[in-house]
C-alpha cells in the first residue's frame, strides 16, 4: 500500500492515514486506517464522493473545533 496522506502531521504515531492499494480489487483500493487499528476500504469512486462533499462544504458542520 502507498501512503497518500497522514492526518495528524506526526510520523509513526498511529494517526489516521489514507492509503492507495493498487493490488486490491477496485472496490477496495482506497484504505483509511484509524489510530485504533481499524480500517475502511472503498473504491476510488466512493472516496471521490467524500472528497466532493468536503469540497462543496457539505461536511463543514462535522468539523470539531478545538
């Protein structure tokens, strides 16, 4: 798997991370792991839908402010 993004800015800390697994079936190529060892697998199209929703602002109300 190829790491695409880490969501905490610190290397090797077990933070949530986005991967692309080119060897997986298309329906499971995008992998998101969390800091508890769980993972979500989805297609590029499904992930694209999440990205589009984030870009449109549809997910803005989910942001947790410090």
